[in-house]
C-alpha cells in the first residue's frame, strides 16, 4: 500500500512538471523583473516585476507582460529560437541604444528555447 502511495505521489509530481512546460519547450508562465524601463519591440515597459505569459495569436508568438495589482498589459511579438540544451538560469540580453535600454532576448530556466524580440 505504501508503495502505491509513493508511486501515485511521483506520478502527480511528474504531471505537474510536464503541465508547466508546453510542446514548444517553454513555460507558458514565468516571472521577470526590470530594474529600469526597457524597450521590447515597439513597446516601452516600465521598471518593475512582471508575470509573463507566452501565448499564440494565430501563427504569432506573443509575450504578455503584466504587473501584479496593475491593469497594464504589454503585448510583444517574439520569435522562439531553440537552445542547445535546457537553460540552467534566467537570462536577459539587453542592449543600450542612446539613452534607451532595449531587450533583445529572454531565457527562462528550464526552457529549451529563448524568446527573441
């Protein structure tokens, strides 16, 4: 009986792990933080903590940035580029253009693709 309980618990944990990652090799929901405003595509996103949702609009990959307790939703198209192996940590690639910070890539730990803007 104890073995069945352990197997059931392991099966439950496995299901949760696979549910959080979709067939594209990325998590549907992640968290990101910006210490200062950053341009993502044509959108300027203010500094703060965000929940990021990866969605599809037709054939377009779209990242939706929302702040807890705020009504702002920033939608930005992205391109997925496969990584050689799953990312071991979160990573932001930011360039400085004049006085503006521009986000070029986002990688989330555990994903096997990066988001390119």
